[in-house]
C-alpha cells in the first residue's frame, strides 16, 4: 500500500467491476467468440461474416452517434442489428435477431469466478461501510455472487455517462447522502477510475494488479489517494 495524497475519513467505498474485482480479459475473449458464433449461426447470409466486418459496423455507429459508447450493451445490440441489415435481413428480422444474439452475449458475459479472497474482503468491508459498484461494462453481478455486497449498482447508460464523466460518481454520493470526499473509489483504470473520481472530489484507490509503475504510465493524469496491489489491503483502512 502506497499513499500519494493524505487520506481522509472513509464513510463508503465505490468499486469498478471489470479488471478490479476479477480478470475480465478471458471473460471478454470467450464472450466475444461465443456471441460472434451466434451471429454467424443466425442466418445463412451471416455464415462467413467476420469479426472485422462487425468491428467496422461498430465504428460506423460510433462515428455517426458518438454518445452511443456510454451504453455498451445498446451499442453492441445496434451493431448486431446493423450487421444483419447490411446482409439483407428485413428490419423486423434484424431487430429480433439482435436480441437473440444479445441473449447469448449476456449469458457468457457474466460467467465470472470471484476469488475466495475477494469475496472475504468485500464481505468484511460491507459489514463496516456501504459499498457501491460503478461500472462502464455490462456484467451482471447478481449472476456471479457480488450483488450481495453492494447497496446498489450504477451502470453507464441507464445511470449516466460512462466514467470518467462524473454522472455516476455524483449519483453515488447523492444516493449515499455523503460528501464525495468521504467516499473512496477503487478501480484499475487510471483515467476512468482514478482521474474520474478525483475530479469529482472523491478519494481514489488505484488497484495495480499487473505490476505497473505509476510514474511510467502514459494515462497517469492525476495521482490517486493510494495504490494497492491486492483488494484485501483495503480492510486496513477501516
């Protein structure tokens, strides 16, 4: 544990999910593979549809509608729907098909295993202070046993713009009825988590799980309050 700023009393903690409480890389790799297979299997016209073609559609949508990236699930569904339209499916077929493919995506997206140590840490913290999840992603914590630790879960799209925008940070503080300075946000990303939380007035904890050096990382825009290398270290703060 290393402090970069003087800590203030902590009355609540907010947590990023992906790559903070579990390794998201294999989850996304497997989910992408399975959902793209579902897209290809949906109609003969999509049999040879490539990942590159799908990514091009995503980029087209983003260029046309920059705000769509705040809701990654809707962005993905729209990209699937447009892919189906591009190969000649009727609008009703494409709309129904996109929902079918997204159901496959959702099934695999939340096949996540949480370590016993992280379960124990979150349980111990939740006995002492309120915990909240703030995510830009689309994993469903109730499907992998994390929801029981959180007072509520905020998700980019339905609950505001994606981090590092301050919408969800402010929402968390308001719902907790706490001043931001008494909330510690914990996350792995130096831009969306650390810079976003600090600019909102929260304290920020960078969880450095890959042995990075804060002084040699390009996106280290603002110093966190502290840095840890394992979640269990947080129990020492209370």
